[in-house]
C-alpha cells in the first residue's frame, strides 16, 4: 500500500460530495499549515502515551526533542483529556481488542484503500465497538453524526474482528477538546454495511469518471488542495458576487430580511475564496 490513497477516509467528506475534486487535485502538493503540524504533534503525543502506558506529564523533554515534535503544556493537557476518555472505555480488569494509530484495510470496498484510526476498542460484553477520532483543531467543530471518516474506520475494524467476535453496534466518537465536549453517534453494524453499499462504494466509483462533477461548497472546499484553482468554486462565488453586489439578479426593490439572512452564510465562503485566491496568487 502507498503512503496515501486519493480516496482516504480523512478526505471522504470532500470526495463523497465532490467526486471531481480527486482528479482536479492530482499533482498538487499538500501544504502543511502550522495548524496541521500542531495536530500532527498532538496525535504523535497520544500515540507515544498509548503505546507506552504513559500520561502526558511522564513524557520527557528529551523524547519530545528526539521525535522532532513540539508538546507545550496546553497540548499535554488536551491530549491527557483524550487519554483519560479512551482509557475509560476499557474498564480495569478487561482485556478487549484495542487499536491505536492503527492502519485499517478498506480494500473490500475501495481497492488499495486504508485508513489510520486514532483509537478503537471492542466492548465484547456489550457487543459494542467504540471508534474514537481526536480532532485537535479549534476553528471548526466536527460532528460525529454520519461522519464518513469514522464510518470508514468502523468498516475496516469490523472486517478484521467480525469473524472473531459478535458485534451489534458501533459507537463513533469525535473528541475535540479545544472546541467542546465529545460528540457521539451510534449505529448498528447492519446500517454501516448498508451505508458502505449505497454511499461509499458508488461515491468512490463516481470519482473515476472523466467528467466527475465538481460540487463546490464551504465544507468540501475547506481542505481541498485544488480549491484555489477550482473553476467550479470560482464560478459559484462569481455568481454570488454579482447577485450580492451589482444587483443584476435582484428585483428592483429592497432586499427583504429573509433574503439577506439567506445570503449571510454564503458570504463567509465568498470571503474565504477571495482570500485563498489572493494568497495563492501572491505565492506564485
């Protein structure tokens, strides 16, 4: 398996909505922002602690230097909260199948595809699989409800465990300590397999088409590598700019409060697109 797959779980919320983004992003390098590096460091700290049975305050400065990471006190506190949370899912005295920073195979649904789950544990007593994803960012709250990334992780672990254990349900957790309390969504195993058949597999196949559609939107464009040069995103925002500023598409009367309220959420994406475009042009 390669280090990255174009249909990886972490990008599924983008390519399932905008299948054309996969082909459009080919050859564009991923720009590592300071915020992304911060998240990488937080995940590495969690991995070190889980692998060695440590709390974050027990991790030495020497190891921090050796790993080439930056683990300030605030990060250690947030990661410790994550450790406390996931460890509580495994009661003392129980030995259950546990995964951390584990690669899960998704090739039964998408050939060659895999994902890396932050933490998962099977509560064999209750036939319940827990899948937990640590989100260190604080700008955007991530919901666990029908979260495609967590659903894909659940599929990979189910494929590995279902022939050994009876599993009825999966509880999927988003742990985002800098934003708010954990968000949890539970689904039956049958529902998850149904989602894979009706959403995941057709969505993956849609990305293979030469004319795979580009579907711009605030959520799917946010982390897309091609967002600065995407013609569909440009057209959508140009159309919005004409509608909002020159009045050519508005009737010859004052806008109602309802019409203004409908436009307001779209303006954030318009401003973000303009800033992205300006930043990209300056870098070039």
